[in-house]
C-alpha cells in the first residue's frame, strides 16, 4: 500500500460556489481519490475554505457583517454543498483556525531565517474613498504588455503575465469604479528570484503533466520578481515578527497563507486522529506523491508560489539554509489544472449573475447526474461549455436509457426468474459469455490507467463503452426467450449480473451515490461506495470556536470495494428493482434558461443600483 496525497484547491469564502468551480477542482479530485482508495492506496484528501483577504472585507461590508461572520456563513454553505456533491475529503476545514495560523507563522519564520523573506517597500493601491488597501484582483486596467483590456492587478488572463497593480494602464477599482491612488509602504517579500533556479529545475523534471499546465508553468520563469507577502489590512494572519505581530493593520497576504493550508489541514487531520505526527507519512516521505487539483487560474500559485515557499522552508534555494522542524516538505508530484467551464457560451461570473450555484442544481437534479455531466463534458484540457440541453441529453440518453435501464433489465430478469443471483453453469457457457467477462475484467486496467494519468473523460467513455457492450450482450442472448433451459438462462443472467457489477465498480469513482443503489439492486449488502459526512467540531486551539468539517471513513475491504472484478455472490437475494436514474423532462431546458435570464436581469439591476449609489456617495464626499 502506498500513500497518496490529494490536495484540492481552497474555495474562497465570499459566496457560494458554482458549477464552474467544482468542475475544475471538485469532481476531478474526488474521482481520483476514490479510484486510488479502491486500488488499496492510503489517500489523504484535504482542503477547506480560504477566508482571509480584502474581498472578504468588501463582501462583509456590503452585507453588514464582520469579516469573521461572513466567513462563518459561507464556510457552512460551501462545506454543505461540497458534502452534498459527495466529495470524499478526509478533512475539509478552513483557514481561520488556530492550527492554520500556527503552521503559517512557522513557515514564515523558517523562510525568513533562511533568507528567502526580506523587508522592502512597494507601491500599494489605496481606495481614496475608504483609505483601505485594494486587493490586486480588484483593480482592472489595460495590460502594459499585451494591451488587453480587463487585465487584473495580479495577472493578465490574455497573455498570462504576472502584474503589479501600479503597472496597469488606466487602473480602476472594480468595487466602485474610482481610480486608486498608490502609496509606498513597507512590506515583507518572498524572494522568488533566489528560488527560481531550484523551482524551474524541479519543474523540468516533471513528467506526464498536461501540456498547457507545464508550458504555462515554465513560462512563469521568463522574468521572476520578488512578491510582497504582507498587506496593509486588518483581516488576516498576524506577521510573526517583532513590531509587526501586534500591528492591527499589517497582515500576511492571503495567497501566501492559503497554499500553506494543504499542510495545515493535513496536520489538523492528524491531530483529530489522535496521532499528531501522522501527517508526516504524506509530507516527509519522498516516495509519497502529492497531486494538486484546481482551475487554470490557480496554476501560478501551485507551480511557482507554493513550491517556492516549500523550497525556502527546506533551505533549497540559492541561499541555502536549514530545513525547519516540519520538513523536509515534499514538492508536488503533479499540478492537475483544468481549463474554464462557461455557461451557455458565457463566462461564469457570480458578480455578473452568470452562474449556476451548486446548491441550486442539486436541489433540482440528482447529484450523480451533475457529477456525470461535469465528468463527461468538463474542462479537462480545453475550455468547455455547460448547456442545459446537453445536461439533459447526457442524463437521459446515457445514464437513464443506457446504464440505468441495463441495471433494471438485468435485476428484473433475475428477480422474476430466480429471485436471487443464479449459479454459473460452466457447461452451458459460450465464447460470447467468456468474451464479455474477459472484456469487463480487462477494462479495469484501461479505465484505471486513464484515471491515473488524469484523462478522466477518456476513462468515463471507456466505462460507458463497456455498458454499451453489456447491453449488446443482453440483446444478442435474449434471456427473456430462454424458456426450457434453466441452466442456460441462469448462466446468461449470471454473466450479465457479473458484467454489470464490474461496470458498477468502474463507474463508482464518478457516480458514488448511484453505485450504492446498483450494488443493492444486485443483492449486495453493506456500504459499497462511502459518502462523506458533515461534522460539527470545536477548534483545536481556540476554545468556543466551532465550525463544520467534511470528513469520512474510507477503508478498503470494509466500506471501499477493490478496483477489480469481484465475483458476485450466488444466492444473494435480488429484490424487485426500482429505477436507478430518471429521465429529466425536456421542458426543463426552457425552464432553466428562463430562470437564468430572470435571475441575470435581477442581478444586473441590483448591481447597477449598487454602483450608482457608490458613485453618488463618492461624488457627495468629493464635493464637501
């Protein structure tokens, strides 16, 4: 058994998550983790809500809440949505825990001690109306490199270059449209140039990365500049340095602390297991691979920033240094970044109302229908488009008609003719019978290889091809016509049931909720496909601070079935089947499009009203 670390991007806690988010980080990471567990590997899958930074303050102010109150609200919303989606985290936590603060400060102190963090000054964008520091991503303007409009203060999506806000041409605040002023203030910087050679050398050893990810990552090293890791803000982790630690207006920048969350979540998980050092099996053992799942807008932070932080902590940059007490920390095995998913041809945007929230789609449609569509049509290696017409078509033609109908046909025939799984009569077996069982058994290597190499769409297509071949077998053997040969009928239905069981194993990482139902439909008992649970806990270091975590119990041979053909149990009672999947009425497409248009119009009207009020307030203040 090997250890496998699955690190999942941290959703930002300034609002609920939408389908575009979970298509990038959520479902792909869960498919991979479930597969690795079925293979017998010891998986640690961690993440949580990212809760620091100015965007939290901005949203909290809009809603009349404190930053912590807003983070508490959306931490609960997001945790419930991801749990309902079936994402099998070992621990989904948050960045406002005492544990996270301690781990982040330990990382900072060791990087500082090794010489990779230093003090300097930087031009910082300030809102003239509030006096508050503006986050880089809340400033837009013309890119100074490619001259694309809409470049952000941290990066231009058009050319992919990293930027600083003061480099933008005609910068404006996304919050209220005002022109920011820039002030020189003192900050701590991460010395990326001193880490660039080691970082790039590591990247050049990476094998099997998606082409777009590795090319973009290497491109980050054409020009490397130090990056400030503190901000003039009162919401964040205190800077663990004399004269800074108690300064209410200087905090560590959110991007510096959020990526450390993978490590701090692993440590929190170990502490909650009652074995505080257990996390080291995934972080200090160089044979343990770590896979990071995210959308492509987070590649920079996972192939440059986080690796640089680990190299600095390990003392492996050009300045040398000592490894801290938590190290040596393993570098990522692979950064598995998906492209973007759009919606009906438009870019997902919560602020613009172009959105389908996870909680809304799960309230109206089966969870595995959502997971299936994300898996079969998701943005794995190129941008993809969510359309309601395709969502309904995939559900109706593939899940309901092909897979669901197959399970029901086989279960119904067994129930009517035998009431239990019939025995396999070797003497009545044909080449066709043997060929199908050989094909389904061999599919584990084919499908598994595709999941291992992060080609999940191909893996799912192969699994569904097997489903199609089982359907062809049923049509060719016509068991409903076998009247006078019970041995032959039993053999056909046994082979069909075994093949369906194999297909269910292949589909289980993608469809964990329905996999349980298929297992039970063929007479299986106990848990086939474990689901996560929400659990209310108290912070390990801050008494009275309570929050929900996503966790679960996933043990091979107990509630996780192996990644191989398991012989079905002869004599297992097969009940009268119930539909596994239901067709979605085609009228749902027009209903959803109308619902979207109505919500979009309301959102745009509300946003226009808010911006008008902001501008009026700004004008009134300026006229005084």
